C-alpha cells in the first residue's frame, strides 16, 4: 500500500531560484472529492494517473501509474474539472531531503509552495533559509482545492 507523508510550506525570498531549474507540469482532476482525488498530469514527455486518499495529519494513501501522454493530454483537454493546474516544479536537495517547489501559473499565478516528503510524521529535518510559514494542514493549498478556489480569488 502506498503512503505519502509530506509537509508543505510557503517560501520567503527567491534565494532558491539560483539553485535549480524547473520542469513544466500540467494537471487536472477527474475527481476532487475530499475523501479521494483522481488526478492526471503530464511531466515533460510522460503522463501519470494518481489516486490519493483523504489526508490525516500529513499522511494519505497514494497510488501512481504511468499512462500514455497523448491520452493524458486528451483527458486534460476534455474530461477534467476546470481550470487545470499549470505549474513549474523545482527539485532541490538539502541536508538529505528533496524539496519540491511548485510555482503556479494561470488562475493560481503568484502562489509558490515547497513540500518535503518524510518517512514518518515526526521525522526531524532541517529547513532551508528560504522556507517560511508551514501550511500543511491548510486545505486551501491542496492542488485539488485550487481548481475550485484559485489563488487569484483569495
């Protein structure tokens, strides 16, 4: 069974930008119910289907499968809830952990968040100087909620 344990943070400053390059993501939700989400997305030349369970604390079930990119693009164009999420993801290694920074575009332009994946909810880690306020428990920052309540309308 797949489990995802991650913590999410806002950023302060742009010092992280000089440390990495981003990859464009395009994603949408076939189902954005709180109890389960079914997401599809493209990352570079690949497509993915991801099913996630409800978040409890910083943990949730997660299953991900690669799917043909052309079929993924067709579903993004014709089947998903709108608006789709467009973002650039930057990955940075810091003190033994990989940080993923998402810079959003379109209806969510201006939002930038960082996530770190952990092995347990109480696992200790050092935060880079560019990490700000923690928003792990704030559902406004869930990608699945950004389609219904885009950042530009907060």
